[in-house]
C-alpha cells in the first residue's frame, strides 16, 4: 500500500463547476500537506501549503486537512478550462526531512467549456 | 530570478550511454532536490543537498546515479550505463532550509532507446 493514495481519475467537469480532489495518507508522521498543479510536460507548480487540520483558502482554491481521518482535499470553485491539469497531493514529515515529499499518483482534471 | 531551470529539457539516448542533467536553483534557496517522475505517477524523491552537502539518497538511486552540487550552486545528476527503465522525467526543486515548500523546474525528460 502506498503512503499517499489518490484517485487518478480522470475527472471531467463543465466550466463553472465545483471540483473536489482528495487524497488519503497512512503515515501519522506527515505534518505538512501540499497541492501541486502540473500541466502536461511541465514541472509541478505549488498551489497550496498547509500545516494543521482545517481549511486554507486562496482565491478559487480551498485546501482542507483532516488529520484525524488522514484525509486531504482541494476544492476548486468556478472551475475554468485553464484549470485542466494533473493535480498532485503531497505530504512532508518536516523536521530533518523537510522537502522529502511523498506524492500521490495525481488526478487528471479536464474542465470543458 | 526566473525560477528553477533545468537543462536539457529532453534527452534521447541509447541504452548503455551516460547522460548528465543540470539544475540551476533559485539563488537564495539553500536546499536542492532531485525527483523522478514516470508516466502516470507522482514524483519520487531521489536525493537532496543542503548547500554543497548531499544529505540523503533514496534507495531508488542506484550506484549508476550520482549527483553533485559543487560550491552549493547548480547541481548535476549523472546516470551511467543508462537502461530503458531509467526513462522518466527528472525534476529538480529548490527551497529554504526549514520548509517543505518546494519550487520545481520544468524537468528533464529522458528517453532511453
């Protein structure tokens, strides 16, 4: 079993829809949680970086972490065709392991006009 | 600073040849990371440097792989005697000391024929 599980999709939604992307993790040592967006043949781009359980909002994006159930989510409001990409969740233990990220498989999202 | 840059963007080589990738991190960052990403998967940690010191190597990094960061600036990743299984995207990222917030380059795609 992988330490971070993510449904690869693909997920297809109409423009303007609310998108929900999810990951689960198994290691309680993970303390930091991230969402990256990756366009085809490009490097991952950091969208959200969170530490504690709860919500963090940035524009149309909301990251949610529930450490008790080891569940992390990303919500995209008013989705746009430009949001079409692969979304990767990632976790980090912190401490001496800062930056040694464990990624999910990625979810392929398509937003059609 | 324009971000993390990687070179070459794409390398096609024959099995058994040696290849080298270069990464120039964001100048003010003191940590540099290498990740590998295969098709349909999330990136996997390979190794990282703090300034010029290589602090950790993943078990994924076989003896044919070597990474250096002379003078704590750019880094190189060399793969000797390439195998078809080495075909992947090699991603470089950089970040500050006490955070897992990483900034990735566009990647170097390796195709081994």
